[in-house]
């Protein structure tokens, strides 16, 4: 699983930013559940990289799209695109929407072949995920009505894997899970996985605090309660 993340460039009517653009200091979860539909969080994103670095990301995005044939032409357009990118973000705040992704068995990371250290990623946005992405965009469009803003659609872009989690299911049955309820690998006494791998769903917000809280829980169990 990952998160469906879109970015919104919102221009300030005063020509500058009311918030420090480096900080993630504003968020709300009013749309976390929208009439029972799982959406997620709207938050300030922080600063984007400078335009020269964004050019590299733009080339990656174009290469991975149906317009991949145009990627080699981007360096020729660099003198034009750099000022355009700089003007786009001047006097603007960047916000992100973080939408929940759900678990599917055919979404997986695995070895490319038994003799290689390379891995293959199998992931596609399912129709229900696409519907929730579209709904989130529609809701944000209503919230930002009357302001000058631009959507940088990234939610469907597999080149932008945000907050990857899952792949190590936890449960009581070793036949259907990798970890037990205390995040210990089944059948191995000294291996614990306490990152986002055990998540049963990605949730609709940044996972860092949940990961930290669970790691503290597991650490306490190791110290106090783990059978010797």
C-alpha cells in the first residue's frame, strides 16, 4: 500500500505566504471520512525543491507517462520551463491531500528472480481508489473556490510512492501472516518488524506517529513481557 498524494499550489492574495513554507504546520481531517467514504488528510506540505531539481522530476514523470517520447526534448525547453516553474511557486503555499490506500493481495514487492537482488513492484490504482481520488479532488475544488490555485496531480503516479506500507501482514496464524501481534516474525525469536510494514491499511494521514507509537509498544513488550 501507499498513499494517494496530490499537491495543491495555492497563491496568496497578498503576494507572499502567511505561513513559513518550509514547515508542515497546518492540517485538518474534516474529510477523513466523507459521508462514510475513506478520504484522508489535507495539510501544508512544506517547500518544494528548487526549479532545477523539479525539472529532473518532470522528466521522470513524462518518461513514465504516455508522452514518454517527449522526455528527451525537455532539456531543449529548459530555458523556458525554469522561469515558468519559478513563477508558479512564487508567493504560494503548497498543500497536500493524503488519501487512504487499501490492501490488495496482488499488490506486492518481490524478488525479480531467485538469483537477483533486484525487486519488482506490482501495483495499480484500483477503480475504487480512483473514485476516491476523484472525490477528494472534487471536495478540495469546492474548498478552494475563489482562490488562485493549481492541482499537481500525483496520486496515480507510481513514480511518487508516498508512505509505502504493508507487505508484512501480522496475525496469529503463521500460514496467513508474517508477524505475530507483537510484530515478531513467526518462528524467529529475535526479529521484529516495527516500521509501516505491519499496517492493515495505509490510513489517511502521515504514518510516522503511528509507527513510533507501535514501536514503543513493541519495545515495552520486549523489555517487560517477552518470554525468556
